[in-house]
C-alpha cells in the first residue's frame, strides 16, 4: 500500500485535475474495501477528504457514486462529492474524491440508529428521479426481476432431476409452483411499477450515524430501481444484528416518510421470493462448479468445509422458503436425506458429467 499511497499523494498535489493541487496533503489512514482502495487525507485548507480508487468496474461505479452523492449531499444524506477522474495521471484506475463524513458506525440494534436509517432511505426513495440518468444494476421492477431469475428454472430443475436427488427435486418443483402462483397474482398488479431513485447497496456498513441522522455512503450501485426490492433485500440480507421486532419497527418508521400504498405488499412479495432465490442461488453455485467438487476418493479439508456449509445453508434456506410460502414444513428425517443428495450433487463424478 505504501507505493500506492505515494502515488495518491503525488496525484492530489500535482495533477491538473486535482482540486488540491499545490496544497499540502497529509495521508491520515488507508483501508481496503470490497472492490476499492481508500485513503483519508487532510488538505491544506483544513478539510479532510476520502480518496477512493476503484479496482472493479470502476468507470460505471465511480460515476454512479458521484451522481448519488451529488444529488443527496445537500440534504445531508450523503458525503459531499468533490470530483472524479476517469484517467488519473500516475494511477491505474478511476478515482473519486469526497469530503470526509463524521459519524459512528450505524448499529441496527440501536432504535435511534434504525429510525434515522429508515428515514434516510425513505427520503432517497421519495426524491425526484427526473435527473437520474442511469438505472441501478438491480432489476428495476418485479417483472424484470422475475424474467431474469425464472430463466434459470428449467436448467436447474433438469440438473437436479438427473442427479438423481428425488427429495430435493420434489421441493424445487413445489417451490417453483408456489412462485409461479404468486407471480400470476402479483405481476398484473405490481409488475411494472415506475422506478425511483435507490441507493443500490443498503447495509449497515454503508451508513453512518451522526447527530441523530443517518448518512449513506458507498453509492456505487445508485440509480433508478424498485424501492420495494431494495427494502426487501436490506431486510433479508441484514444479518442477525437486529431482531424481527427491529425489522418491523424499521418498516414502520420508513412508512412514516414514504406512504406509497403498494410498497408494503411489494416488499413482502420480494421477501418471499428472496427466500426461495437463496435456495436456487446455492444450487446454481454447485451446478456451475463454483465450489470445489468432493473427490470420489474422499473429501479433503477444504471441500469438507464447503460441503458442511452447503448442507446446512441449503437445508436452512429450504426450511425458510417453504415456511414463507405457507407450505408444509420439512418432514422428519428430511434433513438427513437432503444432506446425502447435496453431497452427491457436489461429487466430482457428477460435476464431470
């Protein structure tokens, strides 16, 4: 990181495109994000800023983040963006510079934080989308979500049926049938709702709490999208830090600022679909060989770890999916049978076929 830090400091103090050119710049700290490298710098004018260098899909993400922060910084919902540079001299990837935002890590278990976060998200979703020029990478309504996901139904079911994995195949058929019934009712009502501005990557890690308000950061997936899908994704993937009661409270506070009458029903539909999508996502990972196959001569330590995770994750996801769909729960002994079928699905003999 030291070499990159020197290059960053050189760019900030010397590049013609830098707002800090010919100023004294001190690097205070640096860290690594999921797909980026970041530095906190102190400038001669007394301001602190974040210098962000993108390492994946940088041009699109850089422009999205700048646009999102530019639109919502004035309302106190995002850090103020300063500039972005697609071809920064001396650096290999696109960069974005924005003012440092004070605040503590947002904690969903804290009611004050939840209320502030729900209010901030609702204000984003209710903002005017007329000036937003890009769609978020997420499907922008229920119809596009269903079209993309449902396209994988036939190959996945065919693969599981040929394994053979009769119990898993039966559950897949039952859950797909339930999903189709749900969509037959939902699509005529909610399939093509108009998109609105969304943050694109709502997590507790992408928010700060400061003086009673939430500040949203990392707007890399900002654009027009479906607020109901964003809410459901946030609630579903929000982790175990907060309780079900806390999730209900978050939704109640969100509704105070966004009174769209169809949004609660749409969010519930997405939540039901996400439960089943978790099952298909894990199985597709095996089918597409995203996990190491178990050797016929016996699993090694790494594949044993993966296999244990998959058995547990798929079984839990199936249980949650049948429950959320109002179907009969897994029967006694189903977990053991599923474990055997999942192990067969991961075998090198099957994956080589």
